[in-house]
C-alpha cells in the first residue's frame, strides 16, 4: 500500500500514473515488430496481422486475435488480399480493409461474416490509407485512395458510401489526417504540408489553427480526442499544438525538442480532467505533454502500441499491458502524502481494523445505495478484469458503456456463465439480462453441426426453460439460416407466442403448421394472412381440403369471400354439400338481378337447393315468392299497377285500395292468408280510402274473426265517430268499455263497466273522467268500484 | 370533461390518459400541419378519448370523412387516414391516394389503424400499388374505451353478429388484448370466472398472452379482484325485454350512441328565452351527453322510470329552496357565499329542466296503450304464460304491419322463454312475417335461428321454467320506488346475466351447477399467479372489485342492476362493467338482420 504513489509523476498540479494491467499471456517471438495491430477501446480485443518470417511469395501472413490479457482467441493464415488497415466495430467485429477497397468482417473468433466494398473507383486506384472510426451512428470506415480522394462509410451496418470533394493540390496521401464527428456531421481533417483543410460532404475548406507556431513548415501528425472535442497537431519544428477541434480556441503549445514524426500520438484526458495531455510515442520514448507545458518522459524497452481510452491511454507491448492516466482526484485525495481527506483517514482506519466498510457507521444522513452499488460495480469489474476474461475496464469506462453493453461483450466472447452470473448479481430484469444471454447461447448452440437436432432442441429447452421473454422464433430463425429446418421446427414448438412462429413457418414452407399456429394465437388477421398465402401456394382442391380441417380458418375465409369473392363462396358451399347455405346464396344473388326472368331463375335454383337440404319451409316460401312475382308482373301488365317487388301484404293492400277486390280475394285464397290478417288488411285499406259503405258491407259479410273493436278503432283513427258508433254495439262485452271510450262515450263506457263489475275497467273509466263529468255518474262508478273490490 | 372518470371505484381516467398519450405521440410523429380523413365509424368512439381541441393542438387543421374519389383540397403537409382494418376501406384509401398522386401534390400520407394493424390490409394496399406512398403505417390500440366512471365499452357494433353468427372471433381477440392492456395499467386480475364458449376463448387467449408477455409485466398492486366473462348467448332473453329504467328507456325510445342522445327539439324550445319562445322552433334535434358528470343524471339514471317523477320533484324542491336562500342572506358575507354557489345551482336547475322534459317525453310513451299491451305480453312470456301457442297480440301487430323489429323482438322472446317454438308455431310466425314484410327477410330469420334467438323446439323439455325458478328471475312484488332486488330494472324480471354475477359473489356458482349446465357453453374458473408481494391484504369490511365483461353487448338496465348490487350495503362486491357494445333489443336485432339490397325490377 505504501508504494501506491511510487509510480505517480507530477504534471502541472495533477499526477499521472502508469500501472500494469496484465503480464501478456501471448508469446510473440519478435514482439510487435512488423505487425499490423488493432486494439479496440474499452478493453476490447487485439488483432495482429503478422508478416511471414520467410520472405517468400507463397508465405501468407498470420491473423491472430487476442484478448487484452493476451489470451489467444483465433489464429489463421490470411488468404485474402493485402490489408491496409485493421479495426474493430462497436460490436466487437474485426474489420480488415484491403488495398482494393474490400472490407472483410470477422467475428471475435475469426469466423468470416461478410464483406463489402468501398466503391468501384477504389479497385483501380487502391487504398492508400484507411481509418475505422466510431460515431453515434455506429462504426464507420474512411479511406483515401491513390487518386487522393476520400470516401466515407458512416455506418457499415447501413452502408451508404460518400465520396468527399477533391482536395486542391493534394498528391498521394496527406501528411496526416483524422476523422471527426461534429454537430451530427462527419468530416475529415487533413494536413497537406503546412496547410490544414476540413473536408465535408460538399466542400473542402482551408483552416488555420489559432496561434500555431510560425516556425513549422509541415504538420506531420494529428490526434483527435476520444470525445472529438480536442485536437492536437505535431509540426516538423517539434511543436505540439493543442486546441479545440472547431479550431477556435488554443489550449497550449509545447515545444518537445523532438523533430522526427512520432509513431503514434493520442490524447490522454479524463472526464473532469485537471491536466489533459497528449501522449506521443517514438521508437524508444513515450512523452506525456500536458497543457501546462510540462512533460513526463518514459523510456520504452519494447515496441508498443497506444490505445486511446475515455479516461487515459493503454500501452500494449509484447510483454506488458499498461494503463497511463491522470490520477483521479479521489485517488489523489486518498493516497497523496499527508492527505487529511476523509477518504485518507478512512483508509488509515481500515489499516488498523481491517474492515472495508468501517467508518460508514459514522456517517449520518448518507444513503446506503451508492455504497452498495459501488461495491457491486467493483465486484463486476474485478470479475471481467480477470486474466482469463481480459477486459480491463475502468469504473469510468464501465459506467459509460453500461451493463447492457458489457453483457453483450461477454456474450460475443461466449462467456455465457459469467454473463448470466453478472445479470443475476445485478438483478437485471430477466428479459433484458439472463434471457438475452440464453438466447445468444442458444443461437450459438444451434450452429454446432456435429450435434443431432434432437439433442440440441432438448439442450436448448432444458436450459432456457420458462425463462421470461425468450424469443424461440429468433433462435429457430438462426437454425433455419444454418440450413437446419427440422431443428427450427422443433425449436418453434417452444415459442409461446404463436404469432411469432407463423412468419418463419411460412418461410420454411410449413404453411399447414403455420395455419394451426395462427389459429392458436387467436389473431384473426394472422389467420387471414396464412390463408391468403395458402391460397396462392396450393391448388384449389388442396386449399379447400385444408380449410375444411380448420373450421376457424374456414369461417374467416367465408367472411372474406362474402365481401370479396362471391363465386368462391359458392364453390365452398358446394364442396361441403351445404345446400341450405347454397339456397341462401341464390336468394341473396337474386336480389342483385334487375331482370325478372333472371331473378326467377336464381330463385328456382334456391328452391332446388332448399329441397336438397330438405328444408321444406324455405323451399315453399321461395316458391311462394316466385308465384307472387309472376302474379305481380301479370297484374302490372294488365292494370298498370306498380306492384312488382312489394310484399304479399303490401300487394294486397294496394289491390284493395285500388278496388281490385276480386284479385285480392284470389291472392288471399292462393296464398292461404289467415282470415284474421286479411280482415285487418281489408279493414285498414277501406278505412284509409274512407269507403264507409264498403266497410259496412264488409262488416256484415260474415262474423268478423277479429271482432268489431278494430272497426271502431279504424273509424276513430280517421276521425269518423259517426261510423265508429255503428260498430260499438257489435263489440264483445269484454271490449265494450274500450269501444265506448274510443268514441268518447263516457256514459256508455261507465254503464258497460258497471255491468261487468270489473274493478279494473271501472278504474280505467274513472281515470278518463274530468272535473266536468256528471257528479252522479262519478258517484255510481265509485260505488260500483268499491263493491267490485269487496268481492 | 373527463373528471367523472376518476371518481369511481377504479380510476378509469388512467386508461383514457394512456390512450390520449398514444394519440399525441402518433400525431407528433407526422411533423407539420395535418388533415385527418376519418373512417366515419370511428369518430364516435374517438370522441370519448379526445376532443377536436387536442387534435388542433397537434396541428390538425382539417377533418374529412373517408369516401371514394378525390380527396378534398387542403393546404396541409400530412394526410392521415384513421381507419379500421377493413378491406373495403383500403380500396377507398387507394383511390384517394392514386388520384392525389396524379395531382403531384407534395403531401405525406399516413395510416393509423384502429385498433390494430392488419397484414391483410397492408397486402391489399400493396396490390393496389399504394403501400409505398405511406410514410407511417401505425396502429392505435383502442380496445376498451372509458365510457363512464364504472363502464368500459369497445364500441364494436358487430361483435355479437361476428361471434355467434359468422364464427369470426376477431372481436374476441381484441377483447383479450384490451384486457391485457387493462391489466398492464391496473395489475394482474387474480381470478377469472366465465360462462360460455366465447368467454372460454377469451380466457384462453388471456392466459396465453400472459405467458407470452412473461417477464415484461409491470409490478402493480391488482386493482381488480376478479374478472367475470359472460357470453351474451347464455342470456338471450334480457336484451329482448323492454328496459324500464330511466336510462334504459331513453335508449329504447331515442337510442344512445357513444354517450349521446338526440331528442325531439320541441320540448326544449321554451327554455332558451321565454320572450322568444314559439318564435322560431328549433328544427335540429337536441343533442345531449349523458354520463355521471351530470349530478342529477347520475342520481336518476338507474331508477325504475316509475320512481323518476318523485325523484325529480324532490330535486325541484331542493333547488327552489336553495334559490329561496337568497332572501335569508343578509350580510355581505352571506350574499357572497350565495353568489359563489350560483353557477352550480343554475347548472342544477337547467339539468333538472332538461330531465323533466325528457321524462315527460318518455311518459307520453309509457302511458300509451300500445306500450302497456306490449309490456303485458313480454311479462306473460317471462312468467311462462302460453309460450307454446301463437300469441294473438303478435298476430294483431303483424296484421297491422307494426315495425318488423318489434315483431322479431317479441317472437324471439317467446321462443327463448319456451326453449324454442313448436314447429307449427314457428312456421306460422315465419310465414306471417315473410308474407307481410317480404320474402327477403328469410335471410334474417335464418340468422335469428342460427344465433338461437328464434328457433324450433328440438327437445321436448323446456328448461326455462327451471332456470326461472332456481335463479328467481321473476319477482312478483318488485318494488319500483325503493328497490330491494335487481328485478326492479324490468319491473319484475331479474336479468339472468346479473343473477349469475350475484350468485357468483355469494354463495358461489357451486350452488347452481344444474342451471349452469342448462345454459350453453362451459363455465370455468382460472387463477392467475401474482408476483410475490402483490397479494392484496383486504381490510376488514373492504369490498371486492369485480370486472364483469359482457361479450356481445350489455343493456343499460343490466348495468343499472349491477350498480344496484354495488351499492347494496352488505353486498361486499363493487362492479366495473365492460362490454363489446352497449345494446338494446332493437339495436341488437338490427345488427343481426340481413337486407339484400334489392335492385328495382
């Protein structure tokens, strides 16, 4: 503990420290010499492309992938074309940019994934230099060609190539360049001798860094900070200019007294940095130049590579992997000599009592959550920093990258158990944590070609079980992509969301199964979709057979046909020998016909079908309908009445109104209209015409089957009390009161009610009495009511 | 506007707010000025979620009704189609878009499917060659719409027809989805009860969906203790009967649509200014919103109509007494207090005037002979009098060519109360109907037969009397003024559906197993696992909350009966009601009718 500050070096009013992360596990015979190296930030993997030892044309370079601790993850001879640049994507995929502009993509384990080209123009002119960069849009690639033209691909997952405008006077590659993202725009900053240009989509603008030392003839290296906010320029006069990338402010300028170009130059900053610096690397020298113009020098004893991080610089050598960074102020407070900060005191106390959380109890009003979550974070960090995992994250980086991404990274490395353990430990919701890891595991599992379908499906289901939010269909889709259809179907069986199963089943040509699944889901739109698909895929007979076995689908399809394809509907009924529905179908169709003959012939078809269905009633009714239509036509032709299409009832009414009593009688007999209704009909028709004589004749023709109250009522309705009175006497005793009341004869009603000794009827009459009613009558009614009530 | 939704046992405003938020988010997705082209059917339901002002705030400048041909001109950047996923509508949209494309107008098109996207429809748009013209194709999940503080409706008119006639269970899928949304907002419902085929299907889908969403559900303390799913076809009788509550009668006589009623204007004319009365009689029907936001209406809506008059006159006395208070106000402070209450009192007075007018309108009808005769026959059927013979009153009504729907309601009621009509009676009625109203109604009769409303007797046994007796569906001495039983809503008849809910709450369905077996479809109980720590600890005397979902529609009288049960002092259960659609016998029968559009010969 006492030596913690031993490797601290002051820079301005801050300290810098260089700490060892790993003793590298690889054994590189010639170190990093003659190697093309790409190391991903956030403690990511390292790729090496080593030139062959024997300089023979048949010898191929070797591509090797290691973890940050130097544990080998892949190694294979490079068989493609000459590589200009290696780089890593945000998803831990390796990009190899070839001289001909082809970009090959490999995963962490060296499995080829895909490739794309940076444009046809490049094939001819070749790539001179290339850079891989990261922006909010994803991972991008920038190249400069032999024709001194720049091409950008902003996001390799959504490839859109952008060729940037020409740079005036540029021959070959620029002396140095960098990609920067500003205001949601990606630009290239480049130096051609002493001239500096900003190149964007549309223009090439010369720029001048404020206060750049005038002694310089050429800018020979540049570095953009991790956040794209700061820029460092190194000139052939040995001056290091530091400022903002918008070239408006100058931070500082340091004279390094070294005039040769540094091999690498990177910013070393941290959030809330006291003393940002630029780290320059030459063959044997590492120079840290602070904004304060002070420097720290380290001697290097081996070939190294610098990797810029959010809060420092990692230095990777053949034997060691180190981290160089500004000492965070919290650490400074704790470990600075003679510090009296609370942290330092706590540390002293800890040394005395060996209790890590000692002293916490002396804090009042301090919420425990930060302490607990920090302890959790530290445990997670320790576990991923372990040599075997080799992800040397700092706490700052971890917070920036988020647990989600860390889990992804572990998954890419196939470190499933660790990933699951971390999810559980951090209590990440299942569907974001454990389930996601398991899904990746399963996707990887289905690609194991040597294992049989059965055992993979079992293994997957056992491990994933009922884990929440698992998308089995995604796993199945992966299996299908690998050509394992049977396995995919087995896996789909585990998918709880039937809706998700369907599209893949259709893709795999398992449409019948897809149909069952769609029905299971209850989502009728999905059923429709599959049915439409089946309809196009199968011949009609098979299609109908399939539907027949799936009643839910069949009735949906019927609905569809009813609105969209009438003829198909008929075929469907025919196939099922559903004569009743066929009959209905013809009836419905008949109404669409405006020609009588056509309508009749369709109705005849309906009759035939109803007969086949043994639906006697419907057959007879339809025959009646045809009979009526024919009758109406005849009468329309003879008499010029517009009867066609009216109901039987309305036809009769029209006939009676027009005095065609004979024809009405005929219809009445032919259609066996019940007497009661016919009497009502005739009665209404005659009253409406106010043909009172005919009405009276009708009343006397024979005994009315509906009684005579209706006669009274229709007359009253036509405001003819005189006629109405004629029928009152004929009304049955039960309806007498009503009849008298209808014509407004209160006394008559009273008499009838009293005579019948009905309490209810007497009350009805009483209710109709008004203050002007005869007192004597009222008294009689009241008396009669009380006697009736007593009974 | 929506405050009344928050006052109930369950704050349904949460649901409304969630729906509004989704709507705003979608509108903001289409940046710039917009015009909405409406599927006309949706405007009513949307009115319950958002007024025009909300749309306006999000730059909706014009609104059109969806129809074929060219779109009306509008100087806007976005045209948004709000439509149900129906193929017919897709063809119209395609026509609109194609004709607009010909004009080369630089407008962005969007589609918002309500309540759900449909691959079938998108496929159709693709076939029509316009799918690519749409910038956004989205769905607006509007399944259950908050209708009142204790009432949710899907406003899906065709649900009963689709489910029971056409075997199209789309609306049940939406029901299940809607219930999932509800559970996301109000917590998992621990117990599900149900009766009927559709109820079973919905419960199955819910359980399946719960498995599908496993792990992603939010941790909310359950608001509902149980869910009761009821198929409409286990109780075909209730909607056929004439509702006798105040709200029920308004619906029977004038029809309530999306919470609004249109009334004949004459009665309301005098209210404006007495001086001008009679001068210009309004010709536009008076449109009124009916919900519990109106204090008086909330008080009287569920009363038997015979009790409404008394309630109104009592209210009138209170209000005029309140106005009289002004004479007692002596000090400045008292006058100030009186004035501060004025707006509330005036609102109460105008509300009283409105409802007095409505009650008068309805009274004219309920005191008519025709209404009385009709009711008498209904009650005879319900009590099982002469249900196996041709009914003379129905015969007379047919002979006088009364409205067909009235006839179909009565005949169906007779059939239901007799467990199907004798073949002879059945044929006689059918023949009478066809001869009188036209043979084309054969299709409608067919539909009624398929749904079990009007059918021939297949077994000799009529279960209805047993059911009536066991469930006490007929109460001889129903008290209309101060009810002590749900039968007051039909002046004697206790709705079967509500009896099932009542028995379920106490003493439980086990006591009526026999009757349950006589009703169609399975009955069941399911339990949904709650995450640990979400089990409700009921306070002593705290009521249970049950959501009753009527699949295929519910009447206002049934709702009134459930509200009555909620308010019973020793009831122990409070009910929230959900349904596919608010129905009455007329609208219900209408939805089952098939009228082929006849060409003139």
